[in-house]
């Protein structure tokens, strides 16, 4: 197999996941505007990913690569979780087909009944949105949310030369790909 085709294997896998997730997305949100938004966002993320692969993504020196890779990961974590609900719905449909199950057409409660497949896909969207929200919050709000805690310690038998000395401890800076230097300097002032 030619070496340039190797990146196409995971790309094809992700595209298959995307197409399958779209089937559930279309069931849960039937309005056409949602369908267009889904594919525009997906195509932008794919385009940026391919652009990064074609232009040696590892050598980029600007902040955008963190956001591009973050958007790609966030989108596909959402889709991977959502796909499991679409798979569950498809298994239920297969079971109906194989065993010829019949639904009771009479609603048992007040209001209009919701179809099982629509319920499963909406539940999948809701559950997949939980990590999506957490990842977006972490990527947008928290990468430089540093906190300074000033603590005065009483140390018995401290040598006179060290009395009044200020010690700084810096820990747990999980900036990852967010490498802007300005936010790192602000707490030190």
C-alpha cells in the first residue's frame, strides 16, 4: 500500500462514523437548517484537518493549531458517543423486523407519543452533549484560568535569615497545546 494512502484509512473511518451519526442527527432534529449546520461544521473541521496534514501540522507556530485539533477532537468525541445510541436504535429496528413486533398505536398518556427511534436519538444527543459541553468549557474558558493562593506559614525553628522570605510554588499548569506566553506572565507580576 502506498504510504500517502495510510492517513486515508482513519479518515475514511471517521467519515463513516460521521455519516452514521448524521442519520441519527437527522432523526432527532428534522429541520433542514440543523442538517446544513451539521455538514458545514463537519466540512470545516475536515477541511482544517486535511489542511493540517498537507502542510505539516507539527511545525505550525501559531495558536490556531490548538483550536483546530481541539475542535476536531471535541466534534468526534460527541459523534462517537452519539453513534452508540444510533446503533441501539438500529438494533431495535432490526429486532422489530426479525420478530415482526407491532407497536400499540394508542397513546397511553396525554399528549402526542414520541417514536422510540426519535427518543433514542434525542437521548443520545443529550448525553453526548455532556462531554461536549465539558470539553468546550475547558478549551474556551479554562486554559489560562490561573489562581493565586497566598498562604502564610508559621514554621517553628526557622532560621532568622529566612524569616519574611516569599516562596512561590507553581503546579498543575495543564496548558497542553495552549502555549501563549502572555497569560503565563500575568500571575507572576
